[in-house]
C-alpha cells in the first residue's frame, strides 16, 4: 500500500455528493437495510443511496472521509470480518453486505468483533422466509421441490456475474481497497484542481488565468479551453468511479 495513493483516493471520495450523503445518513444512525425501522421515513433518493452496495463496501474500508483525518485512518484498520460468521456455523457460507456492514460498524466503535449473541440479533436479515400454501394434496416432496427451485434460481443469478466477481478473493471485492491501475499523481491532482475551481462557478477564462497548464505551445484560446474542459470531465468520471469502488478506473 502506497500512502500517497490512498490520500488521493480519499480526496476524490470527498468530492462525491453521494458518498457524503451516505456518511451523513450513517452518522444519523441509519443502517443499510431496507427493513430497518430507522429508514422508513427516508426519502426515496436517500434510501437508494443507503442501500447502494458500492457505497457500503467503500465505507467498510474508508469510513467517514469527511469527519476523520487521514492520519487517524492510516494505516487502515481491517477487521476480521468473517470470524463471527464462521462461528455461527456452516449454514452461512457468504455473509451479506449488511452483515459485513454491521461487523465493521461494531469494530469501529469497540475495536473488536461482535460476540455471537451481539451478531445473532441481526443475523435474521440474511435469511429468506418462504411461505408455502398448505393444502391436503401438498406433500413433503412438493415442498422440497419448491425450495430446490428457489435455490437453483438464486444460484443461476449468481452465475450470471463474472467468474472473478463470484470469488471472495476476487478483483470484484479487492477493488474497494486496491487501486485498479497505475496512479499518475501529477495528472490526477491536476484534474482535481480544475474540477475544484469549476465548482466555485468560475468562468473558464478565470480558471485558465488562475491555474495555467503546460499546454505544449497551444495558443488558441478555444484549444486551451478544450483542454480544461477535458480535465474537468476526467475528474467527474473518476469521482463516479470511486463511488462504484474503482480508483482510478477508466477515465479516458
């Protein structure tokens, strides 16, 4: 892990309005579970943000980048996420995003993983309850057949994901805490600087004057402006990438 890479990653995260709202909702006591009472009065856009799997997994690693200093976060503290789940038995092969969220949230507050009892209070959210209409002609064979059909359907959905996404050690999971490509710090910092100036509602001529770029002899104002526009667009794309767990991701 290169410290400067994660400093820049966090800088891009702090420009994300979606991630900022997610951290605010967590700070208000909401949890990323659609059945939780705390979320019933949330507006639809906030519910969507709160249940966003990418934001949840990003928070599990980075936490609240808006209220926690980088030096307090670094090096990142990665809890033993699977330990309580394994102790619950082989019935749970892979914990849900909510389970991992709860374990991480507990770890951040206490510095330890939850006990079996503490975790069991929330474990019901990982189970699916099946309602079967019971009539005189329903046999146990029919019930087993129905359950197997549900299991097969679930497995089919899982297999539709890329192979690497189905592995707990895959790039799909690692991307939330491992850069997905080479980090060109000078370029990425340059994109972010232009983005910040534009967010201040400055005109492009003002931005060009305040932040001159080495444009390799380009003199025409329109060509210069096009370069600044491109820098801003790249920053916007990278911000969208970090919201989905990629850094820097594809921003060309």
